[in-house]
């Protein structure tokens, strides 16, 4: 039975694809040339024995370049297996999958944001990881526990190379200008508020320098759920992942009010300031920002002279941060020798060597605990705070990442743009989120 969300998605993507630019996909395949003596028959035989895997990931320059290098390394170690990488812009990715996979023209191995996995499983786009290559006990022994966010119906459907945590980025030069010690970042909610106020500059009602960058549609919604809410002693979901318990005790509302205090009561932040929080921080217009370890690579390339540091998220009753990850799976319908080749490729992408290459190229943290907890990463000035946060990192189980993010943004806008009371906006957020989960679980 086709579900309503699938029909809606397919309807939207048909419109998108009419306007989508061509040329995002690389030319398919690679030719195998035979010698003059071998003739066409030898060429055909060699091509028949060669397995070509289609690998899809979204367009992110450092990842695309690294994957090209990794594919060359894998192909050299595995004669007879070729891997063709195809990339799409982030905002076109799911639409391409929704049309190509059902038509049998999509990837064999696919890289997904972990929050999309439930939707992909529900649509029948993925198959469980082969347990002979990825035993559950081994996954749970070697990988950080947060990877269980993609375990559904007793199966692991994907496996990541790397994970990310959120931490506090801060501009050391702006700290010094404000008379703050750049080696003593805020550690508590109260200190974060105090620092944000001291680091803010205004000209009348106009914000000139944001003490605390704030953008719910970026990492702000993650900070609220898996950082502030849990730090205050609350939870978003019950253990069964079906009940939204966000509003069951005062902690959820307390976190929501604190989160909103930066653009409201404190006046340290504006939604959309200098386009977004990332741009504001990179350009030196924001003194602090909550962001992920994946930002390290872009800061190195886009702002090499920015004098910044990283600290664990300031906390309250408990320590907590958000974690997220992109993760690799095998699409439904891949079988036989191609399934064996796809499994080999996933095994390769989860090796220690690949994880070490990944952190150096992208800033994302190794998904295996023994790799991430090496001294060279734990003691690193930039990577260390992210690594330090991994033991208490939480990966929210998304029913639909895009819709859940939108609900948080809508709740913020009710307060900021419509003048709603925070309590009313929060209660509506909880209610709307529960409706989303009820719809998802209703036919399970």
C-alpha cells in the first residue's frame, strides 16, 4: 500500500526534476580496453566479470574528493570491482532517490543522513546489513552507542564511517577585546548567558556583533533537543520511541525558554543575522556559535586566519550534546555477487585507516571508539572537545528529520514573529511532534 507521504514526495520531486539542472551525475561506467590480439570477445569477457557499484553521496567538496581517493584505493585492493561515485546537491538528494531507486536506476550503496533512515526503511529502499559481515554484537562492541539510532525492527540498516558532536565554537580575539579569558570558555548556562551579553555590540536597536549566534534551522534545533533538554533533566522521546515526553516535566519548557532567551530577553542574537550563524561566525560578526565537528574542514578552507577555539557545550544538571552522522547502507534488490562486492565496500569504509583519513579531511570523528579515543585526537586542541563529548552524546531518533526541524523552527517563529507566549509555542511543538510520531507508528 502506497503511503500518503510517498505520494506527496513523488509529486513534489516530479516538479523539482523538471527544473533540476542536468550534469550533476558523472558519466557512467569505465571502458575496459583489450589488446589488438584479444579482440571484442576478450573485452566483453572482462566486462562481464567486472562488477560496478553505484555509490551516492551528497555534494560536499571535501567528502567527494576524499571518496574519489578511497575508491581508487579500494579498487586497487579489489580487482574486478569498480565503484562509480555520483553526487547531488543536498536539497535534491532525497528527490533523486525517490525516483531512481524504485525504477531500479539508483545506487547500490548509499550515504544517508541518519535521520532519514526510518523513512527509507519504511519505503523499502534499504536492506538490512548482512550479519555475517556486520554481527550485531560486533557493532555494539566497537562503535559508539549512538549508531543504534538506525537500528529498527531488530536490524541494523546502515553503518557510519564517522560521527559528529556539537560543541561551542568561540572567537578568541573577540574574547580578548571584551576582557574575557580566551582560555576559559563558559561552562554553565549562566556563564554562557553572561559571556554572550558581554560579547554583544549594538548601535541603538541594530545588532552589530552577536555575542551568541542563533539559528534554529542550522544546529539550533539539535542543541535544543539533545543538548539543553537533557541538560535540564528532561527527554524528548520515551524509551519506546513512540511517545513524545518533551512536555511531561518542567525541563522541556525550561530548555525551550533558555534557548529563546538569546534572541529575546538577552538581545544577543538575531535569527538570520549576517545570513546565518555559520556565516556570522566565519566573518567575525558572532563571538560564539554552537556547531558540529564537521565545520572544522570548512573553517580551515574558508577562514584560515580566524583565531577560534572549541569547548564542550555549557551544561546544567547533566552533561549532554547532540550527535549526528551520515551513514552507509545497501539498497534493496542488490544481491548475489554485487551484494558481496557492496558488503566488501562497506567493510572497507569502516576500517581504522579510512576513519583516520576521514577525520583529517572532513573533521568528522571516527565512529569506532578505539579509533576516536586515540591520544592524538583526544589531546588535540580542536578535535579534543568533540571527542570528550562523545560518551554523553545523543542521536535523536527521527521519524522525519526535515519535518521535525520545521516544527522547531515554527515554534521559534511563533514567539519571535507572532508574539506568542513561549509556553503556548512549546505546547504546540510537543503536540505537533506527537501527531507526527502517531502517524508514523499507526501502521507498524
